[in-house]
C-alpha cells in the first residue's frame, strides 16, 4: 500500500512540475505597444527610444537570468483593430512571453482583457486609467507606475497650496477615456478642498484635434482664474502653441498635470508661471537625482541618441524594464528554478520594489504601482531654450494614492484642505 502511495505521489509531482517551472528560452521576446505614428508619436517614439537603449544595456549585462531580450514594437497609432490584431499575433505567432502595453488608456482598457484571455503577462507601462484595477481583478496584468488619481490629486494639492485665492476654473480635456477620467478626478479633489470654486467651462476637444480655436475663444470669453488641461503629447503641444499665439497663456493660471513631456517641444510658447506635472516624479532635472551618476549618464546618452531630453514616457519605460528584470530575478530565487513560469512571474510582481531612473516604485497586492509625483512651476533661465521647472514639490506615493478597495472618485471626494500642507511633501527650488 505504501509503495502504491509513493508511486502515485511521484506521478503527481511529475505532472505538476511543468506547471511550476519553465524551460529557459534562447531569447526572451517582449512585445511593446507605443505610438510610432500620428500626433501622439511625439510621446510614443521617446518610449521606444528608451526601450532600445535600456534593452541594449540589459543585454550587455547578460540579459535576464542569462537570456537576451528581443523587443517587437507595435504601433499603437495604427488604430484599435490593427492594435488588437498585432497584439495577438505577437503573442501567438512570435511567442512573446511578456507584453508591455500601452500608452493610451483606451488601448489598455481594451488590451487588458485580451492579455487575460491569452494568459500572457502584460505590463501596463504608461496608461493611467484607474478603472483597470479598481473595476477588475486581473491575474496577468500589472502596472509599473501610478494611475491618474495620484497625478490629479498631486496637481490639485499643488494648486491649492501655491495659488490659494482663485475662485473660478475651466477644464480643457481630451474627449476619450483618460481625458474625461482625469478631469473628473481633478475636479473631485479640487471641490473637496475648495467647495466654493465655480466651474465656468468644461470643454472636451477630440483626441488628436488640430484646431483649438473654439476652446480658446470660450476661455477668452469666460476669463477663468485657473485653466486645467490634462492633455498630453501632440494635443497639448498644439493647444499651447495656439493659445500662446492668441495671447491667452498669461491671462490665467494654467495647470498641465502631464505637461512635462511638452516643455522642450513647445519652447518659447510656454511662459513662466505655468503649473506642470510629470506623471510620476519624472524630470530630466529631478532635484533629488540629477546629480546621480547613473541618472546623468542616461540623460546624456539619451540626448546624444535623440537630440532631446528624456520625458516622462522614457522614465515609465525604464520602470517597466526594471520591474521586468526584478520580477524574473525574484521569481527564480523564490522558486529555486532557472526560469520561472508565467504564474510564478506574476506572483513575483506583488510587493516588488524596484528603481527606474528616479525614486523607488513598489507594486501593491492589487498589481497597482505606487509612484511619487513631482509638480513644479515654469521659469526661464539662460541655459535652455525652453521653460524649466522651479518651486518643485514631490508628493509621496502613499499620500496621493487611494488605498486598495477604494475607488479614486470616492476617496478623492473626502480629501481635506490640510493635506496640501502634509509634512511628507518635499519642496525644492530650481538648481542652477
């Protein structure tokens, strides 16, 4: 009887082992979706440039667990149907073991269920919709940066702290998932701290709109104290350039929570006094990290490669790749295997701590990343041909991120004004 039991246990163990470990591949194929065409490519191409540099560095160090990484890029600008088709093709035909998707929140909301269906680990490397994890319990999706609730709250806190006397506000936000979510969350946080604020306009131009004359005319007519625009990439560039041409960039306090990515591109169109966020604590002149050798070396090499300074999608790509390497290492050690299974890999992301180019990021039990937020106000100095950030504040991730189990809108509705003066918020002047 004992012999039969031992034989049965051995048979079970042999059957279970393939599910608990995987053969080490000759290469790790990683699919990466980003905008390579269209107006959002000014944002997406820097992400690809960063991936090229970082993966080359990774492979020069021996790859991941001794396995070289090969990236396959998918153009997010090709449209939803093509994106979905290419995502599946890269997983099924190219045998990608991990996917990094996406930039747009609309893309992420569409692709996250596909990753679950294909059972492929999917790193949400840049998209910001809080709905992905607040409304779903995903097994194969993980986000290596913050969602938009954190960045909108940080921007609202900075505004209330530094410009407390405003009475009216207008919003100009992209008409798609993220744009509407961002404005709603910002406004919820703002009203919880300043319940008497008056909203004089809520404008939603189309994603990729080439002309903002209607929105600018409405702003000129309403003359709000504060104008909030959560657009990013080419959309924000176009808005700033057209608003500057009509002389309205200095007629109110502008808040661009995602504006860091546009500073160099819009040049002199961006005046002093604009409140700018970097979707995380991301900035090529980061006050805590700009003197770090590794940080300075990367900024230098990136600029030599692209003739531009790195912007926040570059930093988000660095976090995704750092997290990928860290999760594989953690999973292999925790399970004592040469190459972890995808289930072991996904388990390793939980409670993972890692560094991209700036501050440490951690992944919660709900697969959501915790990321600090940097906000500043534009100023001009002789060294640059574009505005840089002064009066920077860094908001700790745990201060500005809703706890697990709470939806962002519900949590932000209970924010108190005194949070703007929380002692954990660090402040910095511009460093010459």
